[in-house]
C-alpha cells in the first residue's frame, strides 16, 4: 500500500459530470497512509455537490477492490473553491480534445 498506487487507483475514477478522472481534475488534495488506514483529502467541483455520496462510494469501492483490508476515510474539504486552474495539463488537453474550451 503506497501513495503512488492509491493515486493510480483514483486516476481510474471519472467525475460523473465531467469526462475526466478525479486526479487530473485536481479533486484529490492529499493521501496519507498509516498502518491499515488510508486517509484521502479531496474536494468536489462545487460544495454541496449532489454526487458527493456517489463519488465517496466510487473511491471507497475502488480502493477496497485492491486493498480489501484497508480502512478508507475520505474528508471532503472546501476551504478553497475548486476551479478549472486545478485541472492538470494532461487533463486540460484531454478535455480540449473533447471540445471543452479551457
């Protein structure tokens, strides 16, 4: 269990409304691993997002598939509003190819 592998797992989870994974969108802010617990700090594209529970389940299920014994804790943080500047360059390029104007 290491951070790089957790990021790889999360990079396979697409935002339900934007055709890009949550890592390249810049939603995953931090990952900490201690013993058997994985703590993920992340944000959403908007506070009070109606898809928060779905995204939480997608993240938990993806990690549990790889690490069934792990305890997964997800803290959604909204101290700084998300914006398109947080999308990685790779993510921006993918969205541009899909016709997004970034």
